[in-house]
């Protein structure tokens, strides 16, 4: 199971945010990001996966910005 945050910004400046649980995926891939958006009811948006180790110090983040025909990986400095 993979738990991700889903963000959507529309043309009017409205922001929507939600948490989605994905079963059947172990890592965030473009296909998993598109599935998360579909579950949330969005067609485009940003999907962020955040993982923290037991000590809470090291944080791993991976994100994809999903468009109608493609998905692009976003790096930490952009988030």
C-alpha cells in the first residue's frame, strides 16, 4: 500500500488537496500517480509521496506532476 498526497490547482486559482491510499503499488511511478489522481476525481495535478525513517530525520520525497498526456517527475528543490 502506498499513501500519497494529491494536489490540484485549476485555472480559477482554486486549490484542492487530499490523501489517497493506493493498493497494488509499492513505489510512486507515473502510472501510480495517474491512478491516485483518478481515485481523487482529478484529471491533472501533482502527486507527492513522502517517507520518513524511524528517527524522523531523513525524509524521502518523490513527486509527479500529471498532465493529460504525460507525467513529469518533480525534484525536491521545486516542491
